[in-house]
């Protein structure tokens, strides 16, 4: 069953196409990444799905509810971290949480208090609960905004750049939280980011968008394979000579050998890394090579991504 | 429509406003100054009356045209008493319809436009609070404080006036009376609600607080002129006319509220943020 499904979802601002006929599906319990450069249309897409702005064309459903017809139901089951923290600066952290808890229907006083306390403690903000949000640092505001998005335990979460403004330690806390929410608590998460690291570590599937259009969809591994081609073999030797290079080239499946003499390193492009590697190593050894290390290299998702975005 | 949710929006906004002295101070100070200043002005009238060349003859002619029930009340009063009586009980009445309009206009202009400017609107719009509840909540934030201010102003005005006029009217306390009760607790709220409804509608459509304020001032000017011109007449004609006016404004308020909710499109608010 899919939690989010869009069909030709489009948004124009005047004649400008901010989101251009996007169709995708996020399955229940999945972490789905929207990856793209600034202005790609990530925030606009999430805003349409959270019923914050209307779509110009196309349709979408969230948790089985149509975003046009059942917007109140959609808002009830969605927790959203907006691009701006969107917090009331004159109110304290607790007052902010309290307002949103009630707005999302947590009416039982004790339950509400426990939930807010639990979240504020998790994000290490409980000590500061009675301070006005205006006095908070950027990262603290970001954490409070994430806490707010979770207050009603929504089955579907939209997170627009959750690690923006966070230090490495806090980023890790958020990443671990996202992992836990999806794996243990089966939340469905739609994540906007231009952080490749986040996309790679967290997402089951990623859709790269650029100028409002979908460029490619797949798991991080699939994307790497599709965009940047097959992995290559890297061999480092103690001694490197022409005889060894010739011997490698004689192996049938080897397509190309890049030689880095200064480091005695070979980058070997071949058809099927897994099955051919033993044969390549054997040919090196027979030719008198002394192997220090052998490993497969994958182009990083970042290289793949940059290549793709530049091509567009 | 869940009133509880509208009250939730009200409480949240009220908490914010309470901490904002830039808003609170003008709303409270100006009305209270007016309600102290007006009765004091009256004590200057006796000296005015004895100054030759002031257009008091016109004033007397006007008194001749007043309806009978007012004439009866004036019978047997000295010229000074008549003047103070007319000014305090009739001529100053319009100010107390204008106080709630002024007090509410700042908050109502800020309602949606201010949240847009401070970038807090997005999370609010994402909540499952319906359009009607949001709209009503934002109206209450302007309405309740402005009615509190109006009531306090009325209390101050009556007290100061009674203190000053106690001896002039030989120990009779003239305020409050039925006309003024109807004015403050019937007509003032219903007139205020109409203007608040329109201002909140504008605030949801424009880009920022300043724009909302400017448009609402332009819109308020004809209402103010009307109020100023007609309020004295209404109160002179007595409780039945005031009650009829209250009824009329209740209908206008309902119409404005329904149109406001209908025209309120939350999906448009973020589209026009730039
Ligand atoms: N309300 C609006 N009015 C006009 N244009 C808009 C509006 N909102 C977004 N846009 C335009 O739509 C495009 C997509 O914006 P969007 O905010 O969705 O990008 P994004 O992918 O979230 O970028 P970023 O990574 O910088 O957050 C941009 O060109 C932006 O200028
Ligand atoms: Mg964005």
C-alpha cells in the first residue's frame, strides 16, 4: 500500500513552472527522499502534499485522502517540518508545543503534558522549556520544530531539510531518529534535502528533481549504477611494470586500465567486477606482481548527482 | 465549527500580544486618555458660556429641535446644566463607538499578515484547524481585547464625569443610564465586529501588516464618518432606535462573517508570500 501517491502533480506561479508533472509513490514505512538543487521545487511539492498551497494540475493522495477534497483529514495525519521553523518567537518552547498539541487534537491534559515532556527531553530542550523561542539558537529552533512535527504521532511525516542548521552531532541525532521512526515505528517519511549524505544514509528510495521535473527515481545504489555506471576495481601493487599491465589487458572482460605510476595504482574497468576480480588478481600474480590491496570502487552518489544536475 | 479550536487560536495570539508593548500601549492608553479628557473638557464649558461671541445661540436653536422626551429631561435645568448634560450624554457618545474600532484595527490588520511577515503562518495553516475556526479565532483576538478596553473606558468616563458633575447636578448621578448600556454593550460590539471581520479578510489577502493597515484605514474612514455623524442622533432617539441598530449590525456581522469564511482561501496565503 502506498502512503503518498501523486499523479502529474504540477504547480505554476504565473507562467513559471515550479513543479512540473511529478508522479511518484511513497510506500508505507518507506523513507523517500526528494533530492535536488536550490529552487528545484522540493518545498513547493511538500507544500502541495501538506495542503498548504493548491496544485495547478494533477492529483495526489496522502494516507488515502485526496489533497483537494479531504484536506482537513490530510492535515490531521501529517506531521510537517516546514522550511522555516515557523515558531512563535514571543512564546516559550513549551507554549509553542502546547498550542500545536491542542491544535492537532491532543485534548487529554496529562497525555499532552507527557508527550511534550518526552519530546522536549529527547531534543534536550526540556531545561529551556520556559524560555522564549526568540532566545533560541538556530539549531535549537530546528529541533523544536521537529518536535512539533511529531507531537501528534503522525503516521506520515514530511521533513523539509531536517538537518539544516544543525551541528554534526545533532545531525546524527536527527538521522538516528529518522531511522528509528521508519524502521521501528513504521512511519512513512518524505524527506527533502540537498544533503547527499542524508539521502544516501536514510532513504530507501530517492527521487532527484531539477527545475520541477523528475530526473530519476531509485534506491541510492540503483541511482549510482544508473548514473555513473558500473563500479571499478582498484589494485595497489608493491611493484608496477609494463608486463603486469599487459597481463591484465589480456584478461577477456577487462575494458580499460588506468595507470597511476606514482602510487603504483591501477584502476581497472571491467564488465562484471564480482566474477572477474579473482582472474585479474591471478594474472597479476603470475606476471610477478606483488599485490598490496584490491577493492571495488563505486563512484560516490555525490559525483553521480553533480554529473546529473549539470547535464540537465 | 468547533468554538474550542477558535478559542485556542485566540489564546495563542493573546499570549503573544500581551507581551508586545508596542501593540498594547496605544490600544490601552489612548482610549483611557480620551475617557478622562472628555469629562474634564466639560468643566471648561461654564467659562465658555460666559464668553461673549461664542456661537451658543446656534446651540440653543438645536436644543429646540430635540425630541420631546429629551426636552422633558432638560426642563428646569440651568443653561450650564443643559449644556453639560447634552454634551456628556449625547455628543460624546460617538467616541465610544470609535474606541473599539481603533483598538481592534491594529490587531485585526496583524492577524494573518503579521504571521505571514514573521513567517509563522505555515505551521498554523498546516494544522487541522478549519478555515472557519481560524477566521473566527483571529476575529476574537481583535474583538475581546477591544471590548475590554471599551468597557474600561466607559467605566472611567462615567466615574470621572459623575465625580465632576455631582455637585453641578445637585447630587444626581447621570451615568451610566440605559442608553449608554445599550451603546457600550450592544452597539459598540456589533459595529466593531463588522469592521474586524472586514479587516481580517483584508489581512488574509495582502502581503504584509502595513498594507493591511493602510487598506483597513481607508475602509474605516467612511465607517468612522458614519458613526460620528449618526451616533449622537441614535442615542438621542433612545433605546428603541439603538436596539434596532444593534439588530441591523448583527445581520451585517453575520453576513460579513459568512462571506469572510467563504473568501478565505488558506491555500492562497503562502502563494502570495513574496
Ligand atoms: N510563492 C511563490 N511565488 C513565486 N514563486 C515561487 C513561490 N514559491 C516558490 N517559488 C519558485 O518555485 C521554485 C521552486 O521553489 P522551492 O522553494 O520549491 O524550491 P526548493 O527545491 O525547495 O529549493 P531549496 O533547496 O532552495 O529550498 C523556485 O524557483 C521559487 O522561486
Ligand atoms: Mg526548499
